[in-house]
C-alpha cells in the first residue's frame, strides 16, 4: 500500500480578519450548561447566559452572549439571541448591561485563576497543575490553517496567553511543536520540530513527538487556537465571546453563535446544493444540514466538500481488507470495532480497546468499502460513556 501523506502546513498569504457582530446569533450550549437567562431578557455582550454548575476549577467554561440583544429562545442545545426591539413611543431604548473588565486576573494564580478563566468562558477541562505544557502549533487537519495563521498574526496575544497560563499552571517547561524545518517560535517556549503529515498533527501524537512517551503523566497539551482564546481574555480581561475559524485560505475572528450561512456570505463562499458543509476539518469535522446553526466556541474551520469529490460513505459490509488497521496510529482494529458497534456488541468493543481510538478518521478515509468506520466507533464510545455514567450514579439499597 502506498504511504498516505496528508500535509497540513501551507504558505499563509492572507491575514486574520475581524467580522462585524451579526444581528442574531444561535449560541451552542452543552448538556452540562445551565441557562441563567429567560426569554425576552435583554443581554449585553459578555454577559453570562449559561453556567456550568460544577464548583471545580477544571471543567467546561461558562457561556456568554456574543452580541447585545434579546433572548429569543432557549433550546436544549442553543440559546438564540436576536436584535433588541425598538422602544415603544415614549419609552427609552433598552441599554444592555455589559460586564466590567475582570481586575482579578492580575492578582489570582493557580487553581483560583483556572476557576476564574472557566467563569470567563475558557474550557479548562484539559488543564492541570503540570510539569510540562505542550502547545500544538501544527494545523489540526489538512485544509485548516488556523494554527499557522495565529502564529503569523497574533504573536502579542499568544504571548499574553502564555503568561496567564504560566500563572495558572506553573509548568516547569513549555514546548511549542511546529512542522520540522519551520522557523517558528513563541515567547517562553522551547520549539520542537515534528511531522506535519496528518494524523501526526493530533494532540496525542504531538505529545509523543515532544516527549517520546505515550500518554505521559503531568503533561498538558493545548492548541494554538486555545492559547489565543486565553490571550484574548488576558488582554481584554473580558469573557470569551469569539472563536477563530478558517474557510479555505481565509481566517476570521467570528462571534460565537454566528450562523454558518452568514459566515459563508462574509467569506464569499457558497454552499449551494452541490456541496456538503462540515464544522471542523475534512477528517474529523461534523457535517451539518442546517446552515442556520451557530458556530461553536471550539470550532476551528468550516469546510465545504464538493459533491462527487469523495465516494459517499454508506453502511456497506466490511470486506476484511485490513487497510484501516495499517492506517491506524493507535494500533487497534477499527474494522472489527466498527462491526461490534454496528451489531450493538458494545462490551466486545470495550474489550478490544475502543477507548484507545484517537478519532483521527484515517480508518474511514482509507476504507475501500466506504464504511463509516469512525462514526461506528464514536457510537460505541458514546454508548459506553453513557453506560458508565449510569453505573456511577447507582446506589446499593439497604
């Protein structure tokens, strides 16, 4: 079999572009989030609209309004904010309350600082007080240019992010992993060269490249995009209300919850009827059917895939060719695991180490039968996680 090489590094020609605030947003929320606003409530940009009830310092971040507006609806997976209605005759226009800058960021450190970052919208679930922090400076997938764009255009913000992370985690070493041969550096980081051929760019393999160990203890890894988010909070001392998204060869700073259709219009791209749209890259992205969906906080790309460019993925039977095994960086058997999931043999999937899957998508990419191998594996992992959560809540009766 010919060795696949999906390079992620590219020559960055454009610059990071800001997008004006849209008239309405559909801000995604997770199951852990608890909405703290009501319908028809006037909210200001940066105001908390959903909290994480957890009291810990390392968890999913709070959700904030990304525009001034009125709460139009509260759904299980999103909060919709529209324009502020015009005042009635004789009434004054509503003035949305925006949060003041958080002066505490200059005085807090350690776990208290992590908790404050969580409240300001930063996802701290992957952070811990650690000896080594690794910054993944490689573009996450082919066609997604966010990491290199930020390193090129946002050095000051990235430096602010590193300084705040240092106060929060106190790491002994910070390593920046970039494509071998590229002269890239960040303040306070030791630069490490690594392969830019996907899937070597995903976090677990980047950690291995930087440390020489698989799943080492006391090591955290964050992307350049996540570091940029911390840097924006550090500079403005205000909640995180934006994300950085690439579309083709352009990169935008996008208000969280902006409709994908609106973003495509600003970018001069059209989905039309002959393209599929995915949030994320071509290997790990999630296809969407509704272009009114809001851009999530953790979204790094919107990918347009032309119809006919790739064979359609269908629930075809596995032909036992072994191509997915050869391509798998986790050294598991994706084809067998996909069949376990297909026939609801989830315990067998657990026994065959489905949890070791890195979710890179290479199995589906190389499958000559065009099976949705990764999707089956994700189904098994989701079922087993829900099962484990149910078991954890069980109590023996006296």
